[in-house]
């Protein structure tokens, strides 16, 4: 997926991208009365609904923790994608030689995402972007995720 395709994802499509690219799940779209919904299977082939990653802050923070637990390449890809969603251009550099200015810069970006209720979605998009880069391995993530993020069964 390209950067622009990922940044245009929202709702259940973004949730499905998270399940697929971050947790290594194979997605099955099923028609329901309420519309199409993404499903995936656990290791025992149990079919469950993809969790609402981009709507719940706790799920998004788990994703953030997972991405940040990887190497610097993951963080160096994740943060510019996150900041760009706060309206900060990708080319804008953080003034690392001025810690107080850098702190204010980060606070401003996070505050705008929080106040506009876009933080969870922004974290999910940035994480999907970071995990679609060539150096990311799904096997690591799937092993980290085993037993977590099971989601609720949707009928």
C-alpha cells in the first residue's frame, strides 16, 4: 500500500488493515445486515470480528506500544506519519537541539489530534504505514500478539 492509500483509510477498512499488516491476520469480508464487516481467524481457526482498533484508545495505545517496541527504523517511520496527520509537514524537522521547543512541538501535534478526536485513527494509520515498510516482519508482530486482541465474536 502507498502512503496516500494508507492515509485515506478509515473505519472498518482501517481496522482490517491493522489486523492484516500489524497482526498478520488474513481478512475475510462478510456481508451483514449492517453492511460489510471484516473478520479473521485465530490459530485454532475460530472466526471473530476484527476489533475496533481505530475507535478505541486502549487498542490504539497497544498498537503504539507494539510499534515503539521495535527498532529505530520503526519509530523513524511511525512518527513522521503520525505528525503529518496533525498538520505538521513531513519535511518539518523537530528541533532536537532545543528540548523545550521540541517538547512544545510534540505537545501541539498530540493536542490537535486529541482535541479533534483523531488520535486513535492517526496512530493506526501511522502504524500501518510503518508496518508496510520492507524491514517490518509480520512474524515478530504475530508472535507478540498471540493471545491478545482477540476481538469480539460478530454474528
